[in-house]
C-alpha cells in the first residue's frame, strides 16, 4: 500500500499553509474538487495559524493525525439543502502496488474522524476498489457503486474525538488496481441528521462551514486475507498491546493461564512471517529492532485458535 499514512510529500517547496492532495506522493484527486493535505510541516509556512493544512488546528477543527505527521481532509456532503440530490463531494485515490487477483480474499481498512465544525452527520464513507481510475465530477453520482469496505450505513458517523477504524474483508473480482475513499451515493441515498457544534472556525469561508460533513482520513491499508484468514476464534482472552506504533520493543499484557499455548506471529505486507514468539503469563516483551519501518499484521494464536489479529506499525 503506497504512502498509507500520507507521510511522503513531494519535493520542495512541499509545504504551504493551504495545500491540496497533489502535495503528497502517490495519492491523487479523481474529481474536480480540492481535498486538503494536512501536514505539521505547514505550520511553519503561515503567520495566520490555523489554516486548512496546519496541525493540530485546521479550519475545520482540532485533530492530530492517527499516526505520524500527516493526514487528509475531505468534504463528503455539503448540506446547504439537506434534501439535495446533487451535492458537493470530494474523493482521494491511489494506484495500488499490486493488482488484485480474481476470487482472492482481501482485507481493507482506514481510519476516519469527523471534524469539529460539522453540524450534520451522515452514514456514508467507504473504500472502493476499481480496475480503472475512478473519475467523477462534483455532484455526479450513478448510485450503482457498492464499496467493498463501508462504514456501517445503519449508523451515523458522529465521533469528532476518536479515530474510528472502518474495515472489512471482500472477494476481489480481479484486476482491481485503484483504491478510492469517499461517499459514492447521491443525496437520496445518504442518511443525514443534524447535530450541534461549538466550534467556530477562524478561517474565512464563502459558505457556512458548519453545513459540510468533513472527515479527516489516515492510515489506509489493504492486505490479502491470508495468512490472517477467518478461522475459529477464541474471544475468551484480553490483551493490551503497546506501544503501537512501536520502535524497539512491543509489550503484550494478557490474562493467559499457565496451561495456554500462545504464540504471536507478525507478518509483512507480503504475508511473510518476520517474527514469531511464545507468549508468557502476564507481560511478554517482543524485540522489534530488526523490523523495518512500515505496517505489519499480527495474530495471536491460543491452542490453535485466533485470539487477536490486527495491524502493527513500526516507526523508528
């Protein structure tokens, strides 16, 4: 997954107080809109902090990236007329490093948090995998698109404090090469509801910023399901795994019994085992100094069953 956390910027001058997506490597804007690229480096380029690309305060609220120094901001619904069919929406896209294989299982995830300024909530935010570049114009929707990874559409996205993981497994049709994040339905297919916001932006807007549904996006990942396949699970144990991101050591606290046979196995994005160790009762310290920077998957197996599977980030 190229530039999964948006940390890689283009060559100098790479940072401004107001940046759009073309300032980050690999990612691009597939529509005639302007997703915001937010990076702490922008803080030094403005005397009028905050602005749309500064951290932690932006024009839309207060938020730190999920990991690292960068994130992206997209508006997915402009609620100037809440019943509007055609409305403003932004997307972000990236070309994958590998083409998906037909019939194979994949797992996708990304993290999102709603901006403080929003006085409306919606139920649509998803990851869409396509064979060709996804393109659209603002306000144009086919309503036939079904995202492979989608926020629970029976709920409203309301969290303005905590990063929320949106994830899911799917079977590829084959040939998917591009990944796009956004809201892909028109106003009649998006559930909306009003909320309250005490945030008053210090930026100048031509329209009321409270009427936009605006998300920060970070840590986008896509993996083959194997070796983290769906097998019998053991949900009877609790774990505390920290720090994540890790640097030189990962600590695992558990409620294991002495009779439990437990192993943690860490895989790189190619599905290759890079580390495997037995867990002991109480705390287990895992030396991660030999792991390179990047995103990994891990799973904890107890007596042959998966007890926990998730993502591990190494930053040095």
